[in-house]
């Protein structure tokens, strides 16, 4: 198999046509793969205002240029316009499907799926080509769909995606892995695309890359992050968040949960039948999630399950949290979106806004409501407002629009917040508010450090951390590296690996030796550093700015970076709300650091610097001049 991925597979479900197309070299140079390349195609191909569930929306399932070779878990990116937020969406998943997709794509970087089938279909990928096949799996859950293809990798939608729930996932590994958040599964469902089946095995790793892989895997194992993952994986985050005082509980009314010890890592260790990864013979050199056997099949809960389905719903029984996670996994519901939707329904019921008999701590009631949300209707014996499940399937903001109840559960850009409460760490609020896909704890992770450093983190520290992490992860998610491995051991943002495959992101840096930037496509002659790591840092900023341009074209601006109302008020335990004026000044600092204006929009000067001036179209609003960073800093003194 070629070491270079230079093409994409196009699939039009309306015409049933497939094609192999080259990716322009300058696109691979400037956007790499994964998130970056998906964003470039989305900005180029979609008209502003495109309905996310319309045939015209594009769903990109992309890998990176080194997929299948890297240490840790192979991952893929699902990039599309979000049915939940109406803005840019990128989501990631690993497991066997990602491994096999890397092999099945051969010299391609991914699939670009447009159109909509007139009846349910699947796409099969093999030998660098795609074909469209009919399917009778419509109605199957994620586990049942995967069981139909025991010798292939399967990514699919469950019943929630078929009914276009706005936070439906793309499930793989029978529901053990999900491209969650933001509703990529709803896009698949609207296209009548039940599944993508990857037939080939993972690519064979060349000897020189195998040596790099072994070196970096060993280095990761000795890093604190590697030791943490080996010990407890992301389930440990419920213990950490509770200990440092940032765990949101019972529908964001409390900060901290008395039952955290009962649903955290010790409970997982006690109930686990094993771990995903190398010890299970699955080809990964980094241990993965805990395998929990249940009467309904194996469940692999991640940290979001005990945080959102446990503490968030007031449930302190680990087995019942796993059951709820299993329901979401099989139905194809994002656990963060689903758990917060149930929490909103409980609080709205308590306030008399809707009829909802479910209460905090009621695992049985939560399970029945989750099933009703996926079906978009309540069974006759579930005594809820008949329109509630359908409204909740479209997200909390949609339910608020239909019933009222604003300010009960926080959202950013219509996406429900993960369970790390920014009232105890304002840097987390900045990360949530400025995330390009809506509230996200992965774009930047001040929750990992700020709670332990309080009150030593200055506004400048917070902004520097958030901007730097957003840029770095934009590169890593364009390589589509295992999240934790890349963060821990790649201080060069993957430059050495890209050089090993002669990738243009590093090979074209000042290739003509004249001191001008070979990493821009605007036609300007602005100078740039020759070092590949500096070029990759600029690539991360370019990608982040491009997703901002996409969102700006869809009507997003500073107002959409606002602090959600529930975070402005104190929690029931007395944790004070975030200071709105201080947060607004922090936002000014953030925009100044990025070279954006006071509306939170990029400026022509910033686009020139990043090589985006030749990319941006006339439909995209810009700010005329950036915020003065000195003035922004002085306003906070």
C-alpha cells in the first residue's frame, strides 16, 4: 500500500455515483487531513444556509495522512454541518472501524458523501474504492447492525439517527465507539445511509514508521497522561472533577456529587471484565476503555457516562449508569446531549413547565425517557407531555423554544455543556464559549490545570492556554492522532512523522529557499519561519480560523460566544456564578490574541497572515480591524 494519501472518494447517494478524485497539493499542505481538510471541503462546497439534513449537506469521513501507522488508537473524523448547532461540526471515534477504514481507503484520505438515497443503503469501502449497496438493516440498533458484518469494520446509525435526533451519533464497534456531539448521525439518517462498512484490514506499518511508533508508544507509557490512562482511562475524570470542585450535578444545580465514589474509577475497576487495547489482542499499544458485561451485552462507558448520566442525573448506582450508557450506545445517542436533555426535562417538570414524572436519582425513568427521545414519541404508559420526546430529540434549545424553561441547563451554540462546571474555573467557560462546534471540553482543557492552580491563573494565562490548545489540537485532529498520545509526546505537532512520509505540510516549508511562506495560498509574499514545527503551528491557527469563517458565514458572532445564563448565577451549594463583566473582558483578550475584531470575526489582515485571503468568499462577514491587545490587557488591570 502507498505511504501517501493523495485522493478522496466521492459518493453521491442521489445519483449513486462514486469517484476517486485527487486532493489539491496545496490543500494537503495547508489543511493536512481530518478536521482541516474536512473544513476546507465544507467551506468550499456548502452554500450558506444549507439545511444540515438536506441532500446538499456534505458528510466527510476522513482519516489523516498517517492513519494506521500512529501509536495509540487509530481514529477517524466525521466532519459536517451540524443539525444541532447549524454550524461547523467535527467529531471523532476509534476502534476496529477506524483501523479498517485506514486500510480500506488505501491511497485516499476519506469519503465525501453528498445527496440522499431514496431507500436505506450502506457504503462499502475496499481497496481504495467505494460502492453503494441496499440494506435491510434499517431499524436495527448499533450492535445488531455490526453483527451483520463479523469480518468488517462498521460505522452506523441507530434508531436515533434514523429519526434524525439532533445529537445522534455515528456508532462503531457495535456501539463501543461514537462520533458523538452535534448530530453527525442525524446527517447520515437524513441521507438514508445506515452504515459504512470497511472491508480491508488495517494497513501494514512500514519498518521505519514501526520504529517511530514503538518509540512514541513507549514514551507515552512513561508520561503522566499515559500512566493515568493505563490506570483509569477517562472514567477517572468523575473522581477528579468531584475532588477539585468542578463536577456539575443534578441538572447543574449542584457543584459536587456525594455519590461520585460509587460511580467512578474504583467501581469501574471492580466491575470490569477487561480493557480495550493491547491486552485484548486488538492491535492497540495503549489501553482503552473498561469492558463491562451486562445482561444486554457489553458496554464500554467513557468518562462522560458517570459524569452526565450519573452525577448529572443524581444516580449513584454504577450498574444503572452503565445500563443508561448502553441504551445510548445501542440507540446512537450522544451521552452528553442525552443526559443533559433528561436533566432539563426533570428540572422543567419540577418547575411545572412540562409534564414529566422523572426525578433526579430515577434511573428507570431516565431510561424510559431516553428511549422515548430516540423514538421521538412516548409510549402510552409514560406520563409525559406528548410533545416532549420529539422536542428533546432536537436539543435543549428546541425544547425551550417550544415550552419555555430557558436558563435551566446551559448550552453554547445550542450544544449542551459537558459536566465540568466553569463556575469554579472561568478558563473552562472561555473554552466552552469559543469552541467552534459548541460547548466542548476537548478543544481546550483548562479543567485539567486551572482548578489546581487557582487563584494563580491570570487572564493572560487563561487566554494563552485556550488559544494554544485550540490551535495545537486543530493540527492533531487533522492528523487524527490518538488524542491523549498526541498531546503527551508530540511537542513538534507531528513534524517528524510527516517528514517521514514526505508530506507537503513540512516538505513544502520554504521549498524555494526565498524566505516566503510555502504554506499559504493567498498569493501574498509574507515571510514565515522555515521551521516545520512553526509551519504546523500556523496550520493549526489557519484551520481554527477557517472554522470560524464557516460559522461566521452561517451567522455566528460574538453573541454566540456568550456565557450561558445558568453559569451567571450561583450553584445551590454557594459556588458563585461567573462574573459577566470579567468574562467579557476575557473574551476581548481572546479575540485580540487571535487578531479578530470586537464582533469576534477574523480581519483581512489576519486572513492575509494565515493565507486565507484567497479562500474567504464575499458571503462571509469580517471585522475591519482587530482588537488592540494592549487595550484589551489594560481593561483587565
